[in-house]
C-alpha cells in the first residue's frame, strides 16, 4: 500500500484568494458533546475553526454553550434539549436543527454525544436528512452500528473515522483481528459501504472505493482520549470548505499527524496532550502555506 506524501498534501488545499470572505469557506454544523463530555465538543470545535471553516455552529447539550463559549468565542452555539442524564434527544430537536442542516456545507456528528436510544435516533435522522457531506466520529459511529446500511442509499458523502474498537463494533470483528489485518479490513469495508474510511491507529489508513493510503505522520504520544476529536474537527473543516471526502480525509490525517509530531518534539510523547496537537496545528498549516509558495 502506498503512503500519503507531503507533495500530495500540498496540492490538496487551495490557496485563499485575496478577496475571500467567510462565506467562501463554508458553514459547518457540529452535533457534539453532552453534559459529562464537554471536552470532546471543545476540542473538535476549535480544530474545525483552526482548519479554516468559515462559520461553525455547535449544537450541543444545554449546559455546554455557557461553559464553552468563552473558550471558543469564534463559534456560534445552539442549545438543544437533552434527557435527564444530559444526552441530546431527537424529536425535541428536529425543528431547531432542520434549518441549520439545510444551510450546512458540512456536518460533524458524534464527538462526546453518548450512546442512548435517543442519540441513535438523532444520528439516523441527521444522516437521512443531510444533503451535504457528514463526518461521523466517536459515539456517532457507535450509534451508527445498527443503521450502517442506510449509507447504501444516501446521496451525500460520509467520512467515518473509527479507532480499532469502533471498527470492531461496525464490522463484528475482534480488535486483534482488525489490528492484524488493518489494510484488508479497511478495504473490505469500503467495498461493502460507499463511504470514505479513516481507520485510526499507528499508520492510519484512508480508504475509499478501490483506493487506500497509509499515513506516515504521527506518533504514540497521540494515543490518548481527545486526539480523535481534533482529527474529526479538522476533517469536517476541510470538507466544509469544498474539498472532496477523499481529499479532506487525506489532508486532515496527514496534517493532524504532523501537528502531533511537532507537539511531541516540544512536549515529549509522554507528556503531550490532544490540546497540544491543536496548539501546533497552526504551525503545520503555516508550513503547508510556505511550501506552496
């Protein structure tokens, strides 16, 4: 299997025009977070903004806008109804969400949202309603297990970003089997379902149709909760700006790993945190801009 290359990534993300304005870079809707998992919402939102999305609206549990807006003032915050445990519900929120879904150029769903019967219904409803690309991560994937077949009749692009545990739930395989046959598992999955797959782990694999590439960037210091939320937000930012699902996934995976390598060089693999990946993402993107001159 071939690897992603720096030269390829340089060609994917277009230069910004001198007269560009925020509307040129898309509207991203994020359905993320719950009462007890606000961090995933925060990390994915900031990553989406760092990745260049023009307008980011975060639909989340009612406690989160008040808690998180000061940390990410660039985002717009939408308070949704939640159950007694703080997880978003479905039917109570459809009227509120529908106009945002209809306006969106990209949707991110899953980070920190939890897995309940209501969140399962919410994920399914969003996927059946959306007309734009959707990035599905974390609990969005766990909610998708029972309805993955609807991908075969959807007309919009889905980007799935599972770690091995989530991939095991999607496929019914064991984690050791997936880790032993990572490339084969990824390629078989995209043959069965018309999605773009990002199988995370050492040597993250991006697969779509008959194509698969392995990512050379990244390090073991990224192996902790929250790193995937940063990747999901970055992927969503790129697809919202008009990149194809394949290009968005490849660019996000490579640059996310590059930012992780920069963080490890300064913070160490042992001590680095997912928010350090976020902190070094601007440097990775700066190097990209300089390399294209």
